[in-house]
């Protein structure tokens, strides 16, 4: 591709929820054809998205790690934090621009789906108007989680809502109370608060806790049976709309943690 | 697989939004290994999910079409309609059970993701407690649509909501008004109503209309420029959370219909 065009192409490549087999055929092809692979990682940590696609990288591909700045000393809502991130995305865009101007195709790999709560969109917003751009949709982390749990999440006229656990407790409670089907993301250090919001909105008994869905150390348990409030950042809590529909109770009490013989 | 176990395995296989290259490696493998492939279709119409995976079916695979009953004469909320669907899913489960009891692996292919607004979950709820079951997550139709549009949909602390256009106008308006990022699904004959709800909630100018995302006849336009209210059932309307974030205006006015040189 890069040989037929004066300038390269930017490709946002969704690589799915974690299981390397859950990348798409189109993502695998883009990785085979790209000149440069770029990926986000915390400074000093290995990149999770790179690990997912490791077996698909051809020898000799140029690697461009994009290391998030370490900002633990800055509060997230501060101007300093915002500035550090702005600087980071500006520098990352500059680095990618250099490759694109040299005629190279750059694949930015993204866990889940590139345009759904991902860092890629910060590059896309800066570069898509200036370069040929393609976005390859991916399986989201939340799809991986409810599939791993065997948990039908939404159906029919359900309203489906994704709530970041970072929201204030009062907003979480209010939005949970009026929701049909919910996925709470970014659970991390917010599990105690989330538990209170679920209890107050009447959803605690239906909530399922999922850690590392589709990955080797996958963990799926009813939240009510989880005895502590420790959770990694990427843990999710599922509240299915399914089991509220008429007749659901008689048919299958817990389609939740399914699979296996009775 | 079917030869090592007395009973077969049920696999819900997500086949993605329409582009045959957007199926996952794991879905492709499941299709290669399955003894039986089952798919939903309207009676008398070809199956869309089967068309997506046609190139992956091995010769000699047993095909089990599951034809939805024609119920146009029955109102959707009527007991008659509900009964017809219940009968249909019960019969489909019986047909699949016969194959599973004969030791065959049955792959039920599903557009998008099997457990997200899909028909597969009706089979899953009936069968997962009785047979070995696996669900393979897929790229959702909505991911395909915002990726085709190059439209970042949700980021940071956005609340993301999926609203079926079948909801009453007052509920659509209320939920749109308090939403950050929204995808409206099942647009079909509800576009005029949806347009009023978007206008009243202040979102009409940001809304993007997408038909057949990732497919050959793909269509992406600002809803405000669409001159009629005709829409297929699977059309979606996207309302991005992205462009409300601080600084978004200056950076990229319309990351929306991106791609191509300036």
C-alpha cells in the first residue's frame, strides 16, 4: 500500500477483548500489510494490545511504542494532568505524521474497538482530516465479558447503558435506577461505591462481576458473593436486562454462568 | 469435537456487522469445525448471517435454517404474536437438541454479537443449562457503523446509551436529553418520531445517519441533511459524546465523516 501512494495511510485497528483469536480477519490482514505498528502503553509497562497481536506481526515491522506520561502526582481533573495528556497526544501525532509523510502505512492497535472509550480517537481527531484513514472495528471488552459469562445482556426494547464507575455515587445510583441493561466499566478502585449504588438502585442481586473476560485468568462471579472490594481497572460489572422480561424466570433462572453439563 | 463427546456442543457465533472480513479468527475456526450451522431468517428471505460467512462453510456441513414465523397480521404487543414467537423458539430448540443429542456440534451464527439484542439468546436460555455451550463474541453492528463513519463515539467519563427507536417519543426525548453519547437502533419506520425527539433534546445537528455500515451499499450522512424519513430496520443514528468534550471544537470540527485527503 505504502508504495502506491506518496503518503501513507493511518489505520486504527481494533484487536478485541484479549483472546488473540478474537481479532478479525481484517485486523490480521492490516497487521500483515502495515509498515509501522504503533501502540499505547503505560511508561515502563508492556503493551497489552501488542501482546494480543504478537503472533501476527511480520518480521521487520517498525514498532512505535507510545508511552503514556506518568502522572500519578497530578489529580485527574487538574489542568496539569490535562496538559500532560495533550502534550503526549500531540507528540504521538507528530511521530506518526513523520511515518505517514514518508509513505508508510501506520497501524495503531487498540484493545477492544478503536472508537469506543479508546485512546486512538485522540490521534484520529488530529490526523484523519490530513491523511487517508481507515478504522477497523473490533470486539469490545464488554462483549468479551458477557460472552465469557454466557450472559444475555440486552434484548428487544431494552435501553442499554454503559456507566463509567468513576461517576459520583449519586449519579451512578440515579442512572442505575432507570436503566434496563447496564455495563459498568473502569471499576478499579470504585467497587465499594459501585456496590452501594447497585444496592440502592435494587440491582445488586442481579449484578455479575467479570475480570479479564476471554483471557487466561478470567473470573466471573455474582458481585454479591465477592468478599472484597479489590478490582483491576478493566474489571466490569454486568447488570442484564434479559432476566426482567416476561417469562424469563420460568425458562432459565440463571442463563448467567452457563456452559457445562447440569 | 463431536467425536470425543457423547453429546454435541452448542456454539453461539457472532459474525459481525456485515463485512465478511469482520468475523473473528475464532468464529472462522468454529465454522470450520462445526457439524451443523444454524441461522435465523425471515420465512422466504435469504439469511443475512449466512451470506456473511458463506466463504467459510466447508462442503458437506449440515444446514439448519430457522425461519421466523410470518406474523405481520399480529400486533407486536399481542399475546398471539408472543405465542407465535415462543412456539418458534421452542421448535428451533427442539431441532437443535436433536443434533446435539446425536453428538453434533451446532454453530448458531448471529449478526453482530450473539448476546447483544440477538435472537440467539432465546436458544441459549433454553439450552445452555443442558448442553456444553460456548459463546464467541462478535463485532456489533453499531461498532461497524461508527467505524465506517470514522466517528469517535464515547470517551473518558461519557455515559453511553443504546436506545431502540421503538420507544415512545416522550421516553426517547427524555433519555436523549440526559445522555452523553447515544446510538439509536431499530430506526426503520420510526425516523420521523426520532427526528422530533432529537430536535427537542437538542441533538439533531450532531446526529449522524448510518445505513448498512461496513457493507457494499454503506451510507453515512448527517441526519439533518437526509431529506426523507425512509430507513431500513437496521439503520442506526449516532450521537457522539466526543464533540462535547473541552477543546474538541478547536481540534477537529468533524472527525465524523473522516478519511480521504483534505
